[in-house]
């Protein structure tokens, strides 16, 4: 039987905008081309047309795959036999998957006890060497940056330019799908690579929506104006105290006429539950930070708004279970008990 590939890889689709030539090796899982879903409940709440860019539709269920196809493809092109990253979870899972696809070794440095189980499970099953340190993401990144100076290993964190090149294609898709892009883009900010990449993509397409980035109150170095030594937030993907792309992110928001603001963990969790219960969108807590920010600060006169859903909720099952008001109902296996359990007080 002949299998026909139904769509091109991200690099093939956007090659004229990416630093890859015909004949270059491409390591792909057919990432990109993610859904843009209307959010009618949130739209009514903020008085604008709100859409969700569902990056959980990527192969490892987060936006990281856009950049990782480029970073790992470039590493293979350069003859690398191994890649490494520091991660709060999503980068680790993505790097591990693409390294497995490429047939090369992957190592990841993670903060001990600070990675959601869904992300750790992905990283381990793909065969990566996982090293847990008694320190936060920022310390891990410092260590891997030093390590690659000593050994021939390719660093695939967002300090790698190929990562941003891949991630900018999210902006390309919005311009294509919305005939010019939204008035406003709301996006979570952790290491600040994604907001920087989106702005790069919009600029290359000749459009300039305002960018509103959102950090958690306990991990808001770009709002405070200085690194946070011990960042804390329920949204583990943005639990970063010294963003590698911080300066670029501040420049991007300033140039777009936007800003970076904070939301509390309580606001993040409220948006997280709202998204799941009213929009049918189960996203990781970091994703809901941008919805929390939109609800808190409003659409600021924008007619069309896109919130970037960075990853799926199954990335972090512990939060869904521990922070949910509902519970599993134990029930005897007979009709009377089932009727009572299902119908309740109805």
C-alpha cells in the first residue's frame, strides 16, 4: 500500500521564509497548521471576536514543535549527534520526540519536582536522558549553555535562532487564516521566545497587531524590571525568572503598541476552568494565562483577538484533578443508585 502524505512539513510549507534550502535534511512530525477556533463565550464577555490558536494540535501537544523541527533539522544538517535543553516540560517533550525521529541522542535538564507528569512522561518514553537538578529552570539553562561550550552538543532552547524561525510560522498562519491577522494577540510569556517569534513573523508578513503578553504574578521579571530568583506559579510552563528573550519581548510589545502584564494564579485557574467548562477547551494552565489577561484587562478596543493556546491540558493532569471542584462519584452497579448518581437533584 502506498501512503500519501496529506500535507507538507512546516519547513516545506514555509521554506521561502526559513533558513533551509532544497535538499537539506528535514526532521518532521508534520507540525503546524493548527486550528483557529472561535471562542463565543469569551467573545461575549470582552466585547470582541475572540479566537483560540490551538497549538496543542501539534504532534507533542505544544507550540514547541514549530521551533523544534527547525532546531533539530539544523542540528542534523550540521552533523550533530546529540541535542540538549533545559526545560519546564514542553521543550523537553518536543526535543525528545524530534531527536528520536532524527535518530540522535537527547538530554534534558529539568528542575527537580517542578515538571508536570504529562510532560515528563512524554520525555521519558521518547528515550531522552532526563537529569533533574535541585534548582530552577534558569539555573538549568545556565548549566546547559556552559555544557555546550565544552562539548559538541547542539543546544535547542529558544536561545537557538532556529527555534524562533520555526515558531514565527504561527504568525504566518494567523495572517493567512484571518486575511491579515488579528487586531490583538494575547500570549503567555515565560522564556519570552514565543512572543518574540510571533512579532518576527508578523513583521515579515507586513502586519502589526498589538501584542499583549502575560506573566504570572510570582514569575513576572519583565513586569518587575529585574530577574526573579525564585519564580512561583501554578502555570509551570511560564515559571521562569530570567527570560532568555526578555529584551526582545519587551521590544516587540513596545513596537506593536502592546504591553506585558501580570495575572494571578487565581485568575489563571479561573480562566482555566472557564475555558474547559464553557468553551470545551482543555488547555495547560500557562495557556489560560493569556485568557485570564484578556478577561482582566479587556480587549482595549480591538475587534478581533487571538489567544495562543500553547499546550493541551493533558500535559498537566495533576492540576486538572487537584484544582477541580468536581469529583468522581462512587456508585453501586444497580439502576436505582445509577439514577441517583446521574440525575442528582434534577
